[in-house]
C-alpha cells in the first residue's frame, strides 16, 4: 500500500523551508520536494542584508543551509525531485514526481517565481556579483555607481526609478524603439535626471571575470549593428518573473500571469471556492513584495493552516 503522508512541501526556498520548520515541529514529518533549484533563489545570491537577525548580513546559501538544518532537526525529510503533475480532485492528493507517485493529505506549494534572464553565459556567471533581478534586495550595494536596467515594461521603469536612490546614473536598455510601459511610468523615468534611455539596443555580453564583479556591457544597436561598450558596475533584469505553476494550470485559480490566487493569505481556490488541504506561500503567490522575509512569513502561515486542517480531519 502507498504511504499517505501528512504534508508534502513543494519547493526548498525560504517559503518552503519555513513551512518545513513549522510543520516538522508540529510532528507532521513533512517531505520537501527540492525541485530543480534546491534552496531556491537565495542560493543564487551572495550577501543578504535585510533578513532580520543578521546584523552584519548573511550569505544567501548559508541562510538557506541554516533553515534546512533547522527543519531537518525536527524531522523534515528532503527529496531531490520535481513535481510534474497533481490530482487534486480527491483528498489525499496524488502527486506525480520525478521520484514516483507521492500521496499526501496536505500540499504546501512554495515553488517560487523565477526571474526571466537574458540567457547569456556571461550574465549567469555574474549573478550575485553585479547581475541581479531584485532592485529592492541589491540596490543598496550600488551607492554612487553607474548601473543599467534591461527591459521596456512597467517593472523595468519602476526598478530604474527605485535604483536612482542609490546609483549616480541608471541606463535603461530596451531592444525595441517603443516601450510597453504605461505612459505615466515612462514619463517619470524619461524626465528623471539620473536616468538615461537607450532603445534598439541588446546586450551581447556582460563584461567581468566570473564570480568577481561586473565591469560593463557589450551592446549592439539592432538597427545599425554597431557595437559599443557601456561601463557599469551593476545590471538589473527588469523583464519579469515566471511563477512555477504550469503543473497547476486548470486545477486551481491562477491569475493572468500564472501566479496562484490566494484568499485568507495562503488558502488556494478553484473557481473561487477554497480547496481544503492545499496552501500556497512565497513568491508563487506574491507578485508584489517578493522578499525572503515575506516568503518565510507566508510559509509559516501555510504550515499552520495545514496543521489546523489535519487536526480538524482527525489526523
Ligand atoms: C539574485 C537575487 C537576490 C535576492 N536577494 C534578496 C535579498 O537580499 N533579500 C530578500 O529578502 N530577498 C532577496 N531575493 C528574493 C528572494 O530570494 C525571494 O523572494 C525568495 O527566495 C522567495 O522564496 P520562495 O521560497 O517563495 O521561492 P524560491 O526561492 O524561488 O524557491 C522556489 C523553490 O521551488 C522549487 N520548485 C519549483 N518548481 C518545482 C516543482 N515543479 N517541483 C518541486 N519543486 C519546485 C525550486 O527548486 C525552489 O527550490 C533575491 C532574489 C534573487 C534572484
């Protein structure tokens, strides 16, 4: 007979690991499916300066490792597997994973939202060393520096505007000549004394030694083919995020961009009606804040809701 688990947690970022700490301490022996990116987004970054409790800051991978150890201490178990699909029609739910079928009474979805990257090798080599997808997180490191933001939508404009608090100059790079951003956001950016804009421009290479620091960008004008060098210390991606929710399409309510719609903070719905036993936390349901601490906070809420549900069901 297949074992029925009390709680399975999808994702091992700070939302999933916080849910793991709470549900493990509640004696639910949670199983965490780590997914393709064990440790989540924080494992890609270097210094985290805004997570409470670390006055000098802490390296992202170390923070994640601490959370993982904390969860394991109370009996959480980890599996390096991805969930491919799920049947939520009946409880217990059946999950199809790369490690086989798993049956569980509660499912905590903490599968995050991945930032869209340009896909350049040089960009990937410098993530956390000058290349970032999070202005709120990393803007502070660029005080008095010159940086660039890539993108042409509202999020790129907002990010550029926010970064002027720290940087001396922010250049917005956009591959087309027309922007997708709303008129008001565009105007705000275009009239800012610290913001410059370059259209019809693509990034060919992020310059800098791997794992050291960004020195500049090699750019190409898509109309003339002309190449140029832009000396900058930081590159911020403002081309959006993709929530990891493909496996839930049609099964629960997602918004127009694929983020999980929640009610009561972490409760998941289908056609507006709460589906008991499934909860969503962290960036997969939060397009607004996208911070480690907010992800951790909602992970705690999801675990407490799962615990309450199991208790009400007499398990
Ligand atoms: C470069 C960078 C720097 C940052 N710096 C800071 C900072 O300084 N301070 C701060 O507060 N925030 C920072 N953030 C934001 C912060 O990392 C995120 O808000 C936080 O990681 C969200 O946590 P999460 O658990 O919701 O999702 P994630 O961290 O994205 O984790 C998602 C998890 O889900 C797993 N997963 C996905 N799909 C599946 C599947 N099908 N099956 C199983 N598992 C799956 C992945 O493997 C991963 O483990 C930064 C982000 C980036 C990218």
